[in-house]
C-alpha cells in the first residue's frame, strides 16, 4: 500500500504561491507514495472548550481523521510578520489536542518556506520547526528549503517556470523520502 504524505500549505489566498508550490510538489511523489493536499480553510480558531465540553466542530473531526491516517507531512509555509501564518499554526493546534491524542505524533516532516521577498520565510520556517519539535515530528534538516522570489516562479498556467527551482524541489522531495524511510515508525 502507498505511504501517504500530507501537504499543508499555510495560506488561504486564491492565488497563493504556497498552494501553487504544494500542487507542484504533489506531482513529485515517487512510486510507493501518494502526496495529498490537506485543506486548512474550514477550521475555526482552536478553543479548548470545544474538546473539554464535547462540542467538537465537525471540521476538527474531519481534519484530525485525515491527519491521523497520513504517514508523514510536508509543510509549505509563507511568512507572516516573521512567523508562521495563523492558519497553519491553528491547524497544528487543532491536530495536537485533545491532550495525549495528537495526530502529529511521530510522523516525519519537512518544512518548505517561501516568500516573494529575499529572506524566503526563514522566520516562519524556524518558528514552525520549534512547534514541530514539541509535537514530536522529526523534521528533515537537510536540505533546508527557502524559496525566494516566488512571485516570479510560476508561468500563467501556474507551472514552475524556473527549471533549477523545480529540480531543487525534486531533490528536496527525494531527500524527504530518504528521511521518511529512516524515521518512520510504521
Ligand atoms: C499579514 C502579512 C504579513 C506578512 N509578513 C511577511 C513577512 O514577515 N515576511 C515576508 O517575507 N513576507 C511577508 N508577507 C508577504 C507574504 O510573503 C506574501 O503576501 C505571500 O504571497 C504570502 O504567501 P501566499 O502567496 O502563499 O499567500 C506578509 C503578508 C501578509 C498578508
């Protein structure tokens, strides 16, 4: 059976570069793997009362069940104010609770950050890693993926038009598969 890797893009914007990168990455899965884009847009802001008072929104249940059955995760994050956009942090929080039932636990991960600017989402990349350490997600260390000038990356058909970036992303995906095979407990 194929191993399933969830792709999480940290933006809800229609023309989001992160979502376009996720779509490009989805096509890079090697044999034996399926890359599945998992949507974050329906999740209300996390409120612990939902869990404590047994009033869990249906969208939380759907999301938690989707993440429970994936084998690994690639996070494709833009940067908001030098950190992780709230929509992605919220998804991490939703999946991490109720206490002791985190759906992220032990799943190998990778962080690909991006920006139209020159710092490439470095701040978001490392803030995200901080949360993933706590969530017991072993995060790929090399190669680090910082994509710059993403506003110039796509052609009008939303395909990556810079071949060297496409090749770099494929190398990062290949390295992630090696990382996954070393760190996956199943
Ligand atoms: C609230 C907000 C904060 C932002 N902060 C940063 C930032 O700290 N660093 C950065 O490189 N770009 C920043 N940007 C610009 C984003 O990189 C840019 O909007 C990008 O297109 C967002 O990702 P997306 O294309 O996936 O939606 C910010 C944008 C918004 C809306």
